[in-house]
C-alpha cells in the first residue's frame, strides 16, 4: 500500500466518530450572564456618556506625552 492510497482512504480508527450535540444548558447560562450584564450596565451608561463628553470637550492636551 502506497502513501497515496492511505491518504485517499482516510485515517482508520477504532473509536466512533463524534458529531457533537447542541449544548442548550450552557447556551442558557451564557444568555443569563449576558442579560445580567446588560441590566447592570444600562443604568451606568448615562454617567459614562457624561464623563466621556466632559473629557472630549475640555480641550486638554493629549496624555501621550508627545
């Protein structure tokens, strides 16, 4: 048997092929964490916008040092 014939046949193994399954439990946990973060961050968003606007419009020199 040559190397070309082995490549065409594929890899032979004794373990069955695993196709996976949908992981609904972890999907639900991910959505709960995401929605929890959204609920916590939405009330903070106006304050972040105010701080960003003050920082943006106060003509301070760049902090880069150049």
